[in-house]
C-alpha cells in the first residue's frame, strides 16, 4: 500500500497532469506535483508498530484561478478518507506565472503480519 498510488487513483479523474518530485517536460498551465514527506510508525504495542503513517505534499501549480481546483482536490481527498494536515498558499511565482498552493495529506496503513 502506498499513499502515492492511492493519491493517483483519487485525483486522476480530475484530469490534472500529475508527477512525483518534479514535473518533467514542458509543464501545462495547471499541474500537480507529489512530494513525499514522511513515513512513520504509530501505535506501538509489544514494541511493534501497528500502523505506517505516510504523508505527502500535493503542490498545485496554476496559471489561472487555483481556487476551484483547491476545492475539487480537497473534496476528493476528504471523500477518500485522507487526513488533510495543512493547506497553504505559497505564492505567485513571477518568473513562471504560476500560483503555488499546497495541500499536505496523511494516510494510515495497517501493517500486515
């Protein structure tokens, strides 16, 4: 189980190009970049972790109004049981013309025996 593949499954129907780490090639007017943040173990019992908590930053880059996409992505994530830990406007990149907005998400995965 991987948060990256789960995020792709949830956000692919929105028809926004998605890459991990950095966008390769010529970027379109709107795209997403997934940046893995953490993989931590939680809920210890008998010195064994019970859950793997994975976190990813979703960077939204848009040359237009990013507000509608922010709402669509937020709704899709909440409906798919992701935990949104932060949402923040980073700023306008004057050199590229993109607005940059981030949504940090986490998901708990039970460890298989």
